[in-house]
């Protein structure tokens, strides 16, 4: 009788992959790849605070998803040598929720609020005083008999992250002492991210394989790491485990990621826009029905990259396919929309 699989696996040799993948997050600023301007500015803020033995100013990190805002928040706590409390804007529905969280913080602790632009308005107003004076007023009772009890807070550093900085109110934005905007990564930086991750995941990643994956990662480290894991799976099951350019291309074809990094939804949006609606303009609601998705999914998941890649334009009359979109689908654009293409760019 064969032994159970779990008895054949040495946990020392094959640790839980979830733990390995969690280790992909850089732990220090020196390990963080990309965003050189933000890293330099943040390093000055943190080093100055350490020399003064005071918590640093509150930090706001803005930028598209997947660029490392959460990682930087954890790095800030690690550099300061303090614990970190993690929550999100949608999770703070009432001022009381935030008051309970703030009063439980210890001296110097980092409070990280992801998607801070979605915090409830009553909680946001409570946050103003907490950020400026390290104090909150807890209201006990209702109506004319209500009493505000002031509570002092331990000095803390708030790190807020947002993908939509324009939705932050002015009073909240102005209370952050440092604001860092994170931009999309270049191919060279993504290759560095992939090589580091490949080392941690024990993946034999060749240089040409890293270049291929980086080129399809949409300028986003989170996507690069996700694609690396899927290519690793393909290489281990259908090849010899070595990730070369040929293996990367074959694997990403299986997972419906094309040479520009477009996935199934992206191509469905472009295909509907070009083939069904003649390139537009067409309303986003109509486009969403055509691809069987919610309007929010098309607007927030597919459109940002399609616009950035020069494949789709948002106009007052609706969404419009660019000549590059026709070219990407292997079609000739009508004479009315002839213009620069990807090959001309």
C-alpha cells in the first residue's frame, strides 16, 4: 500500500506555497523595485522621523492597482520598527468603528487604510481631528442630552492608499504631510521584479522569458507576478520547468493573454466595438451588454488599459476604437478613422 501523499512531502523542502508567494512582497525600501522618486522621498521622510524619534507625517499613496501601495505601507512600518494595523475604507462604515480602531493603536503604530477614498463621511470627519491633534471626540447619547467625551490617542502614522485620488475630499487630502503618486512600471523594472520573484519561487526563468512576460504585464508588478506563476505551472506540467520565451508564449496563449497583455475581456470589448458597432462611437452601457458584463466592470477593469494602450478613446458621444485597435484585431480601419497605428507610434 502506498504512503499518503502528505507523508511523502517534506515541509522543510516544500513549504506552503502561500507562504512563499507572500514573501514576494519586498520587506525594505532597498528591496523595492521601481518608483525611484517616491522611494527617495519616502526614505527622507522616514529617516528624518527616526532621527527625531517621532512618528513621521501621515502618508498618502495614490496610483492604479497593483503597483505596490500596500507593500510600501508595510515597508514603512518595517523601516520604523513599529507594528501595522491594516483595514480598508469600505470596512469603516461608522464613526464608531474608526474610533474603536484609533483608540486601540499603540504609540508609533502605523494605520494603513486601503481605498481610503471610500471611507464613510462621518468617519472621515472624525479622522480629521485624529490626524491633526491625535484626539477624538466620542459622542455618548442622542439628542439634546448627548455628550462629547474627548479621548487622547497615541501618536500614530496614517498611511492611506487610493486608486482614485480625485475622489478624496480637500480637507482629508490636505492633512497628509507626504503624498506619493505611483506610475506604471517600465519593461526593465518589471524584468527586475520577475527575476526577484523567480528566485523566491525557485523558478528557472531565462532572460528571454522574463522579457516576454514583462511585455505582457501591463506595466503592473502584481500582474507580472501572477503571469509568472501561471507560466511556471505550464512549464512544470508541459515542459522541463525552464521558462524560456517559447514556453512563456505557449503558456500565455493558454491563459488568453496576448502580446499586448490584453485578456479575454479586453479583446471582447474591442471585438464588440469594432465588429458589431463599426468602431463606434457607442455608449458604455450598450458595450457592456454586448460583452455580457456590468458597466462598472467595463469602465474600471477593461477601459483604463485599453485607453492607455491607445486602443480605445472616450469621447462625449461614446467609446471609439482607434486605428490601432483595428490593426490589433487584424482588420483594416475604415477610411474615416485612418490615422497613426501601433506600428507608426
